[in-house]
C-alpha cells in the first residue's frame, strides 16, 4: 500500500520513496541521546560510494564543485573546505590501508560534512563531524584537516555537543593555528568549549606574541563573536599575512576597517592579550623575517597606515603630517621617520649631524610601543650596526627615555634584554647609552652571571678613553672585533675573576670581547622566554 503525502503538492507522491532518498534533509532534530537512531544515522552517513542510494555528497557534481571552491555557495568557509578536498585529492595524503574495504573513506566523510554545513543540514553535519573526529584509521596528516573542519563548523546550530569533543580529540596547536585562520577569514563565531580550562600540552604562552597564539587559545575558553570582537579579526588578518610572508600584500588600516566593520582609529588603538597594538604585532612580525631588506619596516608601516610615500626627517623636517586614514593620530609620522633612520639610513650610510638630531627632537615622542617591540627593534636594527656615540644616545633616548619613567615591567625587561644583547654583540656604545638611563643602584640587581662587573666597567670614563682609540677604526661588519679595553684599575679587578668569565676577558690585552651570544658568565635574563624568531 502506497504511503503518500500531500505536503509534496502531489496526493500520489510516494512518501517512502521520498524518505529513502531525501532523509538527510530532515535530520535537524536527531540527537545522540536517541542512541539507536544515532547509530543507524551513522551507518547511513558512512555508506561507501559503491553502496550509495543517490546521496548528493557521493555525486561527481558535488566533488567537482568542492574542487572548484564551491562556486555555488557564497560562504566564507568555501576556501578552507576546498583546501581540504584538494589536499585529499593531490596525493599528498593517503588514507590508511588498515581499514576494511567496505568501510568509510575519510574523503567521503569530509564531502558529507561540507555538504551538510553549506546546505544547513546540521544533524548530518554533527554526525559526519563526530565520525571524522574519531575516525578509526586516522593518519597523523589528517589531523590538520580535521582541525580545519573543527575551526569552521557551525556550532550555533549544533545540538549534539560536538564542541565538547574538541579538547580531547583535536591537536591543540594545530587547532589554535587553524582557528586563527578562520577568524581572519571571517567566521561569525566560535563557542566557548564546555568546562574547558587549559590543554595539558598547551605551549601558546611560550610562542612569539606576534603569532597571536595565546589570544586564540583564550577563545577556546571564552568563545568568539565577530560582531563583539572585531579587533581580534584585524589582529588575525595581520598575523596571517605575516605568517604567509605576504607582508607586501598586507591590507591597510582602511581595508581592515571595512573588513572588520570597525573604525580605523579604534582598530589601531585596540590591544591584544599581551597589551600590544596592531603596529606592535606588525613590527615584531616583520623583524622576525630572517633576511631583512632595506626599508622593510618603515615602508611597511607607512603603507599600513595609508601614506602614499614614506615620511622621512630628511624631506619632512618642517612638519610631519598624520596619515589621511587617521588624521587624529599625531604620533605615527614621527614613529615612521624614526624607523627610517634605523632600517634605511643605518650605517654605513652617513649619520645625521648633531644639529639635525636637535631638529628631530623637536617633534613629539614615539607611539607607545610595547617592550617586546622595542627589544626586537634593538635586536634586529640597532645592535647590528655601529653608530656614532651621539646617534646611539639619540636612539636609546627615543626608544626608552620617556617609557622608563613608568613602572611597566615589559619596558624594564626590554631595557635589560637590550643591554645584554648589546654586550654579547660588542656594541659598547649602545650598551653605554642604555646604562645612562639606569641608576647605578640597580647594577647589582641583575640576577645570575657577571653583568654587574660589566656595567661598572662600561660606566667607567677611564675605560672609555682606552676604548675610543679603537672603535672609530671599525665598521659594523667588524663589530665582532670591537673589544672593550679596560683601564688599569679595572684590569686589576677583572684579573681576579678572569677564570670565571669563560673566555670573554683577555687578561693579556686587558680587554672584553664577547662571542655574539649569551654565555654561562653572561646569561639571558632570568624568566626570559626563548621564542622562535626572537
């Protein structure tokens, strides 16, 4: 006896035929608590291609659409879904041979999940996602693909507690990285994971701040909504461009404003979990590039804030106009001009005259850069070059002079780290300029090692008179030969501890010469994190 349904507009429409071919469209309210139905539902989803009853995700048309980037679906997730399918079909990843011949294929479950997500069949999306996340023949290279799907699933419509499986089933580091990409690409939300505290293998706090890993890790606890946290998308976009080394294609602040639906100035002043600005993240990311070319930092920052040409002191010494993108921001121009001095006009280019530096000092101070940014600027732009003494003093005063007045730990740490870096690399002029800003009472509060002895010598005017006879004969490329010569009093003093300094003190010549890196005698600051690229 035929079962019919008038809901189809045809009184003779066979309902059982409809149900057997369109079942997946009517599963929004099936949930895992109905265990038998959930089990049968899983069997249907896992049917291999050869046993298909016409499910659309098995079709050649759907696979072709996936390979083409889902042109028939206007969805921000289409690109990442397409990447998963193309990766599966590229031969780069092969499914395990351990599974049964008639068992489910990983790629087919992916196609089912994507079909459900892009067409709004959310119970099907949940069932296929849970099958993927516990896939019994998982190979390690599948982990990243599942993390991509997990970061882009529509959890708002989920009634099957899929989010609770994420902490124990997905690779934490890969998930955070993929969630950062998803936020950059514009996902509307991500849920706070139920009862989530922290992952036992989480090392996000140890990663470089410009990689944004700790910010995204916190999303797992707090959740994310694009409309409420537009600044996080802006940070993610900048970070992704840096991660892909597409800094030449970095969107400007006005483009970010349009994409994130937030005022440019508000985004520019927003801070991440480390209390860093977008410009901090951008500068740190640029300075993490192994091979820096001339002007990369200053030109990139100028382009980011929409200057048509990079402002410089040389050509804009009378007036420094703010960018048209943010006319209310008066400190950007001076900051860029200062960076030009460091990454475009650094030695061996002629240094500006002292009188010209006096002109520079008439302008306002730098933007309030984070200590990590200042330390990165010193490490990559300042310390590798030998500057005239007056330039060293100007650079240090500009980067630290105002900020050290405030009791901000990250600035104090940046100052100490920069001093140690200068000593290790024999940039004694920069080391001395840094000490000018620090009271002698702090010299012995430097933790392990013998930096207190180095500080005392670098502060000594007699030692400096001995050293000055050598320094002006050297170029930046010869800094490894720039020894610090000690006066008679300090020679006598250092002779008593020569055996403890591990070779950095030459007793015969009475001089200090460091190897370009930390040593047991001159270690890194206690508590400093060793971050990749820094």
